[in-house]
């Protein structure tokens, strides 16, 4: 009967999801929601602007969003739902405890903005919250609060509390009297080690989200939370903490569950009778984690625990981390787990064989990491395949990493390429002894990333459809150009590169002494090229073709790089050009103005580059990062760079005490960043006042800077953000300055001033 009820509930949930999807699709078709094109994923949607305006008009003064200090006037006594940027909580006068009239507030959301979380002052946490007796929803998500006052227990109507991403160390015991609390979120609270011992009093709690916290154990009697539907983490107690058998008394758990500290399971027989994770049919994601060093854990104990924790076959994702055993139980890889889409096996150092994961019919994503005892991947990995059931028939992503003893990979492939036939992405890294051929038949592969250790001798297969490639520590060819020129099928890299006509993205990193040049014309479809940490790499050339499709070029940390192609870069679609830490480079490419699509140019740590190419920079440029001494050689006017809006000036090794000089920067820029001026003591008010379009000013790591001239800031400035400038922070930050009124008045006319 219980099994039938569980199946009925599961089917009911799936039907509800289907109905929800149907409603959502209809709202999208009516433009209520629309896809956000700023994100790479298609699953991110915004409300249409007109809908937002309508919602604001309907909600009137009852709902209020304060993103900047200038929004304070929107806030009034009858506000019931308030979203407030952390900076406003810190600096807004009307949000202070002395002028807070909206005591009937139902919702208070601290909205993270700017760079990193802001420190919400204790006056808000300790003095303001007790006044909000009607609060039902409270979130400090992403703010830097470190504790809550005991008075949090007075918010008896509170149903939702979110402290995710904060620096909170412990929760006050008074949290346990919030009897109406339904959701408690503590995700990514890395400093949180314990939960209140009387957590079992929260009888209405349904969602306890504590992923990525540092819990030592769970409080005992956690099983009394009978309404709990989601418990993302359960840390097995060693002494007074909750034992694993308490999970058996939480029948309604669903979604994801991570059981940690499995080395603390004491009575295996008793636990196996009571836990029955198998019966939790609504669990979709399960992680089984041993956190102790496997040296001190008995392998047999680990094997018995994993055997006992055989999960339900409806799972979609399974992760096993830190497993101390020498072999896996039969349920790992059994084909009865027909719904599993993702498997991650991490740091199973004592296992000499991989489980038969090839028989999982729906498996799409597989990560194998930290198997130090595996020397061969072969038949046991694929399982007992039959003519009708080919191994890894659905696999799309495969990753091997940190396998220090792995030497051979037997692919078990046939000419019909049934094995790995759908594989799209392949990662291999930190496998120093791996030799021989990789998979020969990969008809669907589009992305490959190989960290080829210097001892590694791999023959890379013919990759007919690959569009993205990342290769590290390439050692075994004289140069890429010579390999292609020879067109020698026996040369691993030669045979690789002659087949890469569809390649769109290429990253080369940590290549050895044989890699000295790169010929861009050999890759006609290339859109993105990144070369980094190649100490012997000297030059780019374009003989043999042009890069008509190239949109992004990055060269960084290449100590020997000295030259670009003669005649300049022939890349009419290039939008991003990044050069960083190339100490021998003296000249930028010729005819830079021919890069008619270039928007973003960065020249950092290339101190020998003294001059800008004849003709100047492309007229299309909108963003520039440049060293101060190179900036001095620029000649600005609206006609040469009319679109330039964002400028970052780096003063590394400069002795300048004042910046910017009058006339140094173009008046059209809207954003200016001043970075790494070690001797800078003040800002030049004449130079700043000329920047009549400036809206944002960022100052980063100017350790000697100690004064801000209130007369120099242009009236257009709306945001001043200051990072790692200790003298400025001590003087001007209203939370730290000894003379708050005297100094803060100098920057009070600007709507937003933030110190980090």
C-alpha cells in the first residue's frame, strides 16, 4: 500500500510539473515572460518591461524596490514588501533604526549589488528586526552578516528565512521557536558548523537547504521534523549528533540529498534495517560522501555502508565521493537504474576497477576522478554488452581526471561506432601515464579538452566535427606549422590538425619548447583563439590564409612572444583583443585601424610597448585597458574614437602622485578605473572635472591614496567604488572614519559610494 501511495504521489508531482510547464509556455507566447538574451542559456526569462510597469502601478506604494540611495523617497510607512540593496541598508538615512516607519512590513529582502556582498550593519540586524513583528519573509542572501540577534525568535509569523551566502557562524537557539517557519536556507554558509540543538521544535519546517555548509553533524531528533520535504545535506553524527537511521523516519524527502561523514556510521546492521533510502521514491539526486582521510577508514566498513545504502532506481543523479572501499557493490552501474542521467565518482583511491557504468541506458554525463589504483580501463567499464544493447549508448559528456596510475584505455569500439556514438564532450586531465590511442570513432564529438602531461604519449583521433578544443602541455611536435606542412599521418598532432576545418575555438596552454609559432591562416573557421603560459611561443603569422571569422584573440603570460603578423592582423570581425604579461613584446600589430569591428582592447603588463601604431586605434573601440605610460602617447579627439566609453588605466611601477592630468583622458568616457598606482596620493581635480560624461569611477589598489577632492568630481558622476585603498577607507568610510561628519560630507553629494 505504501509503495502504491508513493508511486501515486510521484505521478501526481510529474503531472503538476507538466501543467506548470504548459502554463509557463502559454505566458511566454503571450509575452508575459521573454527570454533574456544576456545569458548563454535559453532557460533564463525576464518579465516583459510593460508587465513590470503594470505590476509596479498596481502594487503602488505597498511594494518598493530600493536599488540606490536616490530611491529612498519611494519608501513610506504603508510599504509592506521591501527589496533593498545592501548598500542602501548601510547608508540610507530613512532605513536607519531611527527613521523606520514601516513596522507592518511583511517582506524584507536584502538585494546583493555591486562587487561582492556588503556588510549589513549590526544596527539593522540587532535593532531594526525586532520592530518588524509582522515579518513573514526575510532574506539577507549574499550579504556579509556574521550573526543574528536572539530577538529573531520574536518574529513569530516568519515563514521564510534565507541566510545563504553569508558569513554566519552559528544560529541563535531562539530560531527554534519560529514555529511557523517553513523554509530555512543556509546554502553556501561556509563558516556554519552547527545547527541549534532544538531544531526538532520547528514542526512546520518543509525545506532545510544547507548545501555547502561546514556542518560537523546534525542535531539529534532531526527525525521529528515529519513535514520535511527537502533536506539537502545530512551529516552523520559521531557522538551526540543524529545517527543515519533517523533518515528512515523522514519519508517525504524529495529532490536532492547529500549524506556526508559516512565514516561515522557505527551500527551497520541496525542502520541497514532502518535507513531504507531505497524507499524514498521522490529523491532524484543523491550524494554519498566520506569526508575522513581514507587511510583511517576500514575499506570493508566502507563497502558494507555503500552496499547498505542502495538507493531507489528512480534516481536521476548519483555521486559517490571519498569512497574508501576496494570494490563497488553490484548496484553501482546496474541497468535497473534506467533514469540515471549523471554519475560522478570522485576520490575512490583504493578501487582498482571501475564499475560497469556502460549499461546505464540513460547516462549522459559521467565524471571519473581520483582513481589512483586504476591502471586499465577496459571490459569491466562497459559491462556485459549484447548486440541489442551497446554500452554508453546515451553518453554525451565524459571526463577523466587525477588518475595517476592509468596507462591503457581499451575502447571496445567497432566500425559502426555504436559505443560513445553520441559523445559530444571529452575531458582528460592529470593522467600522466596514459599512452596509446584515444577513441577512434567519435562521430558526434564537438569539444575536446586534454591536459597532456609531459610524460603522456597520446595519439589523438581524427576529429571531424570538433568545434572547440583545449590542449595543455603539448610537447611532442616541432611546431604546429611544421606538423601541418608535413601532413604526416603518423604524427599525432599532424593528423589532428589536418582534420580541424570546423574548429571555432582553440586554447593552447603550457605548451613546451617545440611550440614557437602559430599560423592563424590554417584555421579559416576559427572564432576564438587563446594562447597562454607558453614560454617558448614567439610569433603569430597569417601566411596561407586570413582569419575572416576571428572574433576574440587572447595572448597571455608568454615570456618569449615578440611579434604579430607582418602587415597586421587580417581579422575584420575581431571584437576582443587581449594581451597580458608578454614582457618582450615591443609593438602592437600594424594597421590597427583596419580592425573595424574591435570593441574591447586590453594591453596589460607589456611594458616595452611604447608606441601606438601609426594611424591610431580602430574607430569602433568602446573599451580600453592600458598602461599609464602608453596612455601618455595617445592623442584624443571625438573624431578618432567617438565610441570610447570605458577606460581602465594601470599604473604598475609608476611613481605618479596625482592623476589624471588635465587633458589626458577623452571627455566622452562614462566609466573610468584607476588601478595599481602604488605612489598615488590624490586625484587631480582639473583632470577629473573635464570628464563631463563620467558616470562611474572605480579605484583599485592605490594603497597611498588618502584624499578625494570634492570639487573635482563631475556632476554626471553617479557611482564611486573603491577597492583595497586602506587610507581612503579609514578616512572616508562612514562606518570606519573617526570624523564621520567631516569627511563623509565631501562625498555625500554622490548617490552611491561603496568601499571594499
